[in-house]
């Protein structure tokens, strides 16, 4: 059997493990950071989904309460009130990314005024390789106002 002997300097480098942790971290760090950014992105998505849903509920509640007080608000007034609440301190949504549409379709129930609150919110993405528009939250909620 033939054994090759390495040069003493090369043999010494092969036994030295002082930089092994740095090399291993350099290999794992990009994957770890990408996973971390993904977790942050998912957390923001869940938080903003809940914010949009709750904002639609608050808008419906506002419309019903004002209607019961005798204030016959227009769809644009309700839309502005929802937008103002959404960009306020409770929800802190970005005004440039939030779209609020309140329409009044033909009511499906006689004697009832029906409104439709549609919210759309574009989330910012931290991952550069994800196409824009993937993270858009769309939520629609009907509101029924009883004519008194």
C-alpha cells in the first residue's frame, strides 16, 4: 500500500479547526436570514389581515349606528370614515396601500338598505425575489340597514 505524505504545512492546516465555525456560519447565514424575513413577512400578513377584517367590522358598525341615529350617510362619507380609522393609531395601515370602496347594490331583502364594504390592502414585501402583488388582502363585507 502506498501512502502519500502531505507537506507539513498542509497537514497542519487540515488539523486546524479555528475557522470552521466561521465557514459554517457563512454557509448557513443566508438561509437563516431568508427564513427570518419569511417569518416576519407571514407575521405582518396575519396582523394586517386581522386589521383589515376588523376595520371592515368597525366600518359596518359605524354605518349601522349612524343609520339608527337618523344620519343617512352616503357611501363616500362611510368610505372616508373607514379610511380615517384604518390609517389611525389603532390599525396603523399605510394610506397609500389601503383602498376602501363602499357601494350600494340592489338590496336582496325588501325594506332594507344594503351596502357593500370592500377593502383592499397591499402588503410591503421584504423578499426581493417575490413578485409584487402577491401579498394583497381583499375583504368584502355586506351591511344591511333596516329602514325605519
